[in-house]
């Protein structure tokens, strides 16, 4: 079963705009990770945020984590057409041996 | 190698046929995971190895699915008597140690189509 649920399911924006995707989860976590998947390809690890962290930055990416609300958001600033992909959040539970992925957000950045 | 390599890239199997999917993880990566991804869905966990030990196989959907990693490096996912519902992309991922505080490196996957 899916632990994470991304919102929205699909997002279409213009190049240069910011894109925000949200993820909610149900159980306690050790960390939360975001991955990107281009069509027909494997997943690429973008960023990891630990349960005791609230915000993390990497280049044009900003991730926040609110463990009280069991939610996370991924912000991509100044989007580019090359950012077009599906984005997944994945949770790592303290007692688990696996990542549990959400259904993903399909982001389309129009040139 | 530089990344996780999976073969074949595409596989078409007739219903009832057995298939074997191969994963070459990054050299030295202790942890290896198999995931199944249906079209338009997120990846679903199948099984996890730490070196040659299969520590978690709770995600395997039936006893037709079998995975092994006999020498702690290359892994094979075998599906016996394939069914149409087995059609999916099978993703392999590896990680240096446990995945705690490290992301996974995924291969490009094997797209299995059962006809």
C-alpha cells in the first residue's frame, strides 16, 4: 500500500514559474525523500530530509517537512522545460527496511 | 560500474512463460532492492537484500516471484508462469549501506509485457 500521497496529481506551468508539490504520509518516519522520474527511465534521487529537519535546500530545490502534519512539500524555483517529469515522495520508516513511494505528481513545464 | 544496470531493457513474454530479470548494482553497494511499477503508479516494494541475505520478501505478490543474490552483487528476479497482471516496469535500486540517510540509485528498469 502507498504511504505517501502527492498533490496535485498533475501540474502544468510556464518556464520560469515556481512549481510546488505536496506529499502527505500516515506513519512516523526516519526520513522523507524526493525522486524524479523522466518518462521511461528510472528514478533519480533529488533530496533527503530527516525527521528532525524542517527545511532543506539543494540548488533550485527547497523541501520542507512538517512531522506534526505528516506532510512535506517540494518547491522547484525558476522551472525549466527540462524539469518536466514525474516527482515522487518516498518515506523511510524507523522500523522498516524499505522506501514507500507515493503515486507521484506529473509536472509539465511549457517553454 | 558507474550506475545500476538492468537487463533486458524490454521483455515480451507469452502468458505462462518464465522470465528472469537481471540487476547489476553499483560495485560495493551492500543493499539491493526490487520494485514493481505499474503504468501511472508509484513503485511498489518487492524485496530487499543486504549482501547475499534476503532480509525482506514481503512485497513479492505471489510464490511465482523469486529473487536471489547468491554472491552479494548481481541479483536476478525470476517470475514463473507469467500472467498479464505481471506486466509492469521492474526497477532495481542499490544503496551503499542501509538506506538510512542515503538515497537509492535506481536502474532504468525492465519493462515486462505479458501477452
